C-alpha cells in the first residue's frame, strides 16, 4: 500500500463540509506500544494482527479488523502483541464535537469497534492512496477519501437472503406501532414460529439492528421527512404517525434528534 505519513494541517481547504484530516499514516508492521496523551481525535484502523488497548482500569482486546479511537486529554496504552497492520487518521482536537455529532466517534460506548467488511475499508484506502499520490495534492479530496474510509468501516454485506414475506410483514407492523408496545412473542406466534426464530430471520435481513432500533430509525427518518417536506402542523404529523399525544411525539423526537420538532423544522427548512 503506497501510503506513508502525510501531514495536511498546513493545507488550506476550500470547503468546510467535512472535518480536515491533519495527519495520515500507514504502518504495515507496527511493533510499538503506545503510552501517551493525544491532542487530536484519532481513528486507528487495525487491518491485521491483534493486541490490547488499556484505558484507565478497563482493558479491551484488539482483534483485526477493527477501529481504535483515541481522543484528547486522557492517557492511553495500546499496541500489538507482536505486530499489526495499521492505518491512522488524525483529526484536530476541536473536531471532537463534530465527530461525536456525526455518530462516527463515540468512545464512551467502546473505544474498539469491529469492522464488518474489511474489503470495503481496503477499497476505500486504495482510493485514498491515489489521492495522496496526485500532484498537487487536493486536501479537500483527501478529506473526502478519509471520510469514505470511516464510512466503509460501518459497511455491512449488501446481499440479502432469499426474499422472506415475513420480514415485510414485521417491518409494516413496526412502522405502524411507533407509539405503542409491540408484543414480539405474539407477533411470532401469528407467523407460526418461535420468538428465537423470528429474531434469527430478522437478523439475517437487518444485521446489527434490533426491532427497537429499527422502530427508532424509522420514526426519526419519517418524522424529519414530514417536518421538512410538508407544511403539516406538528400535531398532525404526530397523529399521522400514530401518536394521539403531540407532547409524547415531541418528547420522543427530542430524545432521538437532540432538538424539538420545531427547532428541527426551523433549522433545516431553509435548505429545502
């Protein structure tokens, strides 16, 4: 892989949509144990090998392929048992809030995250290598290539099993009961299967996404769409989505979007 260490902090950017990467490095056979504070927000993509990550009193196994996150102001101790292959991206410390809000940088959950599709990450890294070999370097294009690597680390296989009509039925049921309780055992019974079988078949179509996560995702997407694409009153949107209580709808929206429906509409409506 034709990537060494590239320092892009001095480069000015034309666009401010993506966080500006400061330093990029590729270590095909890293043996060093790191024990230090960081000033930036770092993604370390461990592509092969294994080791450990110690943070305070907690210890985490590092088994490739995975992503290690480092953030400013806390002592971190990590490294390979013998050697590992690593690509690292360093962003400015002041980008921490942006990265958290983007959903890509949440070290409070776990600083070590598994990569579902290593092939997608390696393909994105190949595109980054091409950008870094261009003369002159376009820093905005490099920022985009780095962001593609971060996104690729979340990718899951696109292929789905043979079509299962039960999955469509479950999705419709979840979408139509956003405000109420779903009895999953009863739902499984109506489909002639056990709850364990129902969960297994669901996981084949929605890997890594629980029933409740699907409902929350659908609720947020549909709520945002109606707030921006229609002139409906919030009370009407709530009722259309099965919430007879507008305040329950608004409270649920705020929990997920971190702002009220009115704030969301006011902030994003102008871009329509």
